[in-house]
């Protein structure tokens, strides 16, 4: 019976997808097989994130498969063969299996949410034991806050070296100045704004575009600056009141009277209003603006302004990564693999701080990710967008 490599590092992706995740996987696999081959390091890809680990653990506990059978399965169905097998969640990755992945969107290893993994410590211990039985020495976890929380739990509870890699278009992780996927998501929003501007200019319209970001407005702010959008409405500013929406309407009207031909408003999905509303923020704001602009402003109606909403949605998470994210993925992978190969290095999270990529302890945060940062960005954007 064939045996697994002695020096195994597992890698999984958890939570929402972000551009650059496949670039990261490719870099991890290539660095292991090329730079660190003297250490006989091999990468075990985990399909469906934590859910794949849980599923494999339960297969062993239930007797559906023995540990020896699992090892044989991993050794005999490697790379692309294993990735296509319907009953295999752990795949020994080869250089060929990640060919072309640097420019692919989505997640080659897929991702899935697994709430019970977060909620059940005993289940996590069983997962750790399964990984140890297979000879896995390190685990790399790529994802957002929930994914990194799971990574920290594994590191704390089982003594397994775990390296987290921040990847979320929300860029809401205090551990790093920049997460993987942000650059590409901003580029996608800018692309969308460029297209909406054509129609907005043609019809003297106000376009209200809803961006992703959960409770963070950084994606919205960055995209507004990069695209030239006139407004960036974010959760950090507090409730969007009726008074504030009226103020926006008046500002838009006055600017268009002074010669502005259109207005683009970006509003983050996490924005809340002064009364509970279940609708998308873009539609709530649009309705308020429509009510204002529906009044008879002059006999000829020349100043009538049309308002149109749109929810950009998951298109912001899809598509090929832009060069900045592909490069960031390579640097993140390099830092992670150096930590994996340093026996004295503890668990931690890869982070970019002040332009430098390094591994920092779980739970640490940068000094500048506070309210002053978004306020400073908001001031810059307002000064750039005045008319």
C-alpha cells in the first residue's frame, strides 16, 4: 500500500469567495512543490472548507471508510483526478492541478459554510485527530472573520499549527491593511459605474448602486474614489435618516442646476435606516429621492430628475483577479509557507501592514483601523466629488 508524504500541509477555503483565492492556492502548491521540495512538503487540498473536514471525519467515525482506505484514496487519486471524484474531500495537489489557476475566479477547492464546526468544540477535536492521523502538520485557512475564528479555535484547542490568510472583499479584518480580493472587487464596481454613467449622462439620471461589504463601508468608499461616484453612503456614518436623504436630494438638485449632468450614488448593503426596513438600501434611498424629484419644479418640467436603483450583488465577488490581487496572493502564500516550514514559528495570520507582509498572532490588529480612517477617507471623497 502506498504511503502519504511525511510532511503534509492542508489548505482550505471557507466562507464567501473572493477574487485571488485560486491565485493563492496555485502559489501555495507551487511553493511547496518547487521551493520547499527539499523538505518534502506536500499540500493536501480540502474541498468545501471546514465542511469537507467534518464530512471526512464522520466517514471515519461511522466506519464508512477506514483510515487506511482514506490514505490509499488520497495517494491513488491525486490532483485533477481527486478533485473530480465525488466521494473525495482531501486531495493531494500537484503542480498540474493548479495550472492556469492564477487568473481563475471562484474557488477551485470550493467553499461551504459549516456552523456546527464553530459551535461544537468536540467536533473540532475530532477533526484535529483525523488530520494528525493522516500526518498533517499544518493547516492553512483562507477566508474572512468567521473562517479565521475557526482557524484560531483549531490552533488554541488542538496544538495544530494553523496559519490564517485574510481574504474578503469587505476588507473588514483589523488584522491587515488589505485583504485578498479587495482590489478586484473595487475594479468590478468601477467597471459597473462606468457603464451606468453612460445611461445616467444620456438621461440626466441619478443612479443608486448598492455595493457589498456587510457592516463595512470600505469597499464602497474605495470604489467611489476610484470611479468618481459622487456619493458613498456607508454604515459607519450611522443611520440614514429621512433628513439626510432630503439633504442628499437637495444637494443633487443644486449640483445639476449648476451643470452636473448625472449623479452616481454608491450605498453599502449594511446601511441602516431610522426605522426598520427589510428592503435593499438602494431601493429605500431611491424611493425617497423619487418622492423629492416628483414635485413640479417648473412649468416646463426641465428640472425633473429620474432615479434608478441597481443592486450589484455577487458580481463583485466573481471574475478573474486583477494583477494587484494576484500579486498579493503570491506574497501571502510566500509568508504562509515560510511560517509552515519554520518549526519555531507559532500559529498566526498573514497580514499586510505598512506595505510589508508577515505573519502576526491571532487577535492582533493594526493601529490605524479605527473610526479616524473611514472619516479621513470620507472627507477626501467629499472634497473630490463637490460641484
